[in-house]
C-alpha cells in the first residue's frame, strides 16, 4: 500500500472510532480556531517524514503554517457537524512555497501545497469512508475534479490553481452537503471529521502554506 493511500486510510480509521460533537452558536460551527486555540484540539498522523505544523502570527492574527520537505503527514479533528443546519465550510489560505507543475492525477504527482479534507463515514468502517479533498492545484486543471491517484474514495476538487497569486490570502466557501451529493451521489446529513495536509513526498520537493480559521455556517 502506497504511503499517500496509507495516510488517507489512516486518518479515516482514526475518525471511525470517536466523533466529538460541536455546538453551533449563531449558525456558526467552529472547527479550527487557530487564531485563539492554536492546535490544542487537533491531532497529527505521521507517515514517514513529518510535515511541520505550527501556529504563527501575533495575538489577534494567528494562523496555521505548514511546511513539507519530502514529507507527508496530516493534522485532523474528529468532529460531528450537522450539514442540514450548517452545510458551508469556510476558511482562508495562501501558498507560501508552491510546488512546480505536477501531474496530480498520477501517483508520482499526487502532492499538494495545500489541501483540506472533509470526511464522512456512514457504516463505521474505514473502507466505507469517503472524503472530499479541496486542493490548491500546482497546475491548471482542465477538469473540475478527479479521483485521488491512490483511492476513488477521495475526490480531488481544485478550488485554486497555479493561476492564483501566491503569498496572498484567498477566502473559500464550499457547500459540503451539495458536494457530497454531486461527487459521490450520496445524501449526507453530517460529517465525521476534517483534516488539513501539506505534502511533497511523492515528488521529493518542498511546499508550504498557511491556513486561517475553519468554520461551518448556515449560509
């Protein structure tokens, strides 16, 4: 089993056993408050060399910084979010060190300077878990999505590409409920976890990105 597929499956296995509820306030469900709580409620899963995940910035403007040097590891949070009430995932991110143009649909090119996973597991089995993988592509994809090079249980969705400016914060809002129905043809009412990953182990290169707070909202 390839390292990247192990990383994806390993994170999904962890999500199977524990799912912590999150209370929604004012139609907002916080998932990652890096500006306030840092990484205190996140865990890291390492496979081989470890990607660096640290909190940077000053008080009131802190964010997550991730740097990969021929490495692949993810941070994740076990969280149950009611998509019928708060289907939109929001966050900001920027690329600090981009990867060169890779063929991301191949195993050799399956590296990303920034990616955010959303995981659903209906049957409490890692082999039935599915994930949307929102990515910042290193090239200019001609299609809107594709299966991960190692498993069709993960769909890669490029929100940003090499045409977008590096070193500039970009804001995202995605309808997770709609996306699971579109890409997997399943109706889901809740998710089981979220993960963030910066990896460069297949290409053997370096990549870095920054992430702002993640939260779900009603609109």
